[in-house]
C-alpha cells in the first residue's frame, strides 16, 4: 500500500511539473524539480503572472541574500501587489 502511495505521488509530481512547464515555456523558463526549483519564489511569481494575465509591479528578480530568497516572501509579494488592480 505504501509503495502504491509513493508511485501515485511520483506521478502527480511529474504531471504537475509538466503542467507548470507548459505555462512557463511562454517566458522561456523550465523547472526540473518542484522541490528545488520553486525555492526562491521567482518561478511562482512568473507562473502567477502568466495564469492571471496581469502585469505585476517590480519584484526582486535576482535575490542574493537569504531573506530575498525566501520563496514565501517573493510569492506573497507578487500576490499582494497583483491584487491592487
């Protein structure tokens, strides 16, 4: 049973990764792993811009310090700034 759950989770991860890449292709971006490539929030912000079809105010596109790399902060910033329309 546990092996079935793991297999199902792997299928879901691959499917979701392909779904994200289908949309990110529009921006010339691609992810390989959900676990590592979504870490700094940049992919999430770009995905959100594509899905919402809204322009977002500027956000840090090249995070350098740990606080800037915090994915939740970047993603939250995009969400907050994107709802002002």
